[in-house]
C-alpha cells in the first residue's frame, strides 16, 4: 500500500477546496452560457514500464464534432488529430515528475505542446488519489502568434472493482487551467477571467487483464471568456459580460500496458492523465 493513514487524504481535500475557491468568481458576475456541438473522442494509450515503476508513454487522439463538419481537416471525419510521447520518473512511493511533447493538427495550423508536471499519489483502502500540477508551453508552427503558456491543477479519484477475473475501474477527475502568453503575460481573449478552462471527466474502464483495457468516458469542457460590448439584432446594447462556452464530450479509450517485468499491484494501470 502506498498510504496507510487517513491523513494522506488531507492534501487532496485542501486541493479540492482551492479549486472551489478559484471557480467561485466565474459565477459571481452576469454570465452567458453557450453549449456547442457535441464532440466525440477516440484515444489510444500505451505505456512501457521500467523495472522500478518509471515508464515511457504514448498517446494518439482523434476528435470529431457531431453534426458539424466545418472545422474538419479536409475530407477527413475529424477536426483535431494529436500524438504525444513522454516519460514519467517515479521519485518515491508518492511523488513522480514527468515530461511530454504533443503534436496537434487542426484546421489552418499545427501546434506543439511541451509539458512538465508533478504528481502526488496516495491510496486509502484501495482508492487512489491523484493531485497534479502542470506547466505547458504551446508553440504554433508557421503562425505569427506568440507562444502561450498554460498552468493547470487536477484532482482525481480512481480504484479497481473486481468482477470475476477482470476489473472495472471508475475514475472521476476535475481540472482547472489558466492561459497566458509565454513569460506569463495574460492572453487578451482571457483577460479578467481567473480560470480559463475547466474539465470534469467521468470514466469507466474494463480491465480485461493486467495489460489491456477499454474505457468509456464523458467529459464537460468549459472555456471562459470576456465577451465585448455589442448590440443585438434589435439594436439593444448588450454590455460586456462573462461568456462560458461548454462542449459536451463522449469518448472511448483503449489502454495497453507493456511491462518490463511483473510489477507490484500498486503500479497497475492508473487511467489518470499524464
């Protein structure tokens, strides 16, 4: 076991309290909410574990808008394609640090995400608790835009439920992100909003065996903007206000684990973000 005392859950409670305080200003002003097209994601993950639990990881992801082909990549049935590779180093039973690079293709431009993150993991009676802090640099290939930076905080719960010789693995996670120009200057479209993007995710994975699983997930992704003053079709003035753009997401994930050798049970597939 990674954690033998209930006190190990206190950092997670403090982290979740911080997220709640951070999100409160998002709803303190007049806010317009708009729900966009439903997105469908398909993801493939693979991990290669080393003898002490550190691992290399790979991910491919395709994203499709249901009922909207305007943003598709040419004649392809998806609007975003990305590939990621990275490495996570286990520091001890609770802490890990990781780096990754992600290449993203979207209509009109490509981008590269370089990421550094720190994880803290604990376990209480079979339930895993993950806290993650990450910093990303986003470079736009062939574009005049300055690089962006993105700082994020994430909290998640997961655990295995035995069903015969296989397992079900539910995961609940919440993430908050803040964007800026590189060197932490705020991007104009996110000005005056403390949090710029959030994701609430529910996933249920079926572990066929210790190396392979398939998961289904639902995700509510919200982006927070400051809408400028404008007039409506009747000439009425709409003052500057908060604008929340919501994207419902449904997806499937296939996860493959390649072991260097057999690992202890606490190092099984996590199904948590890298």
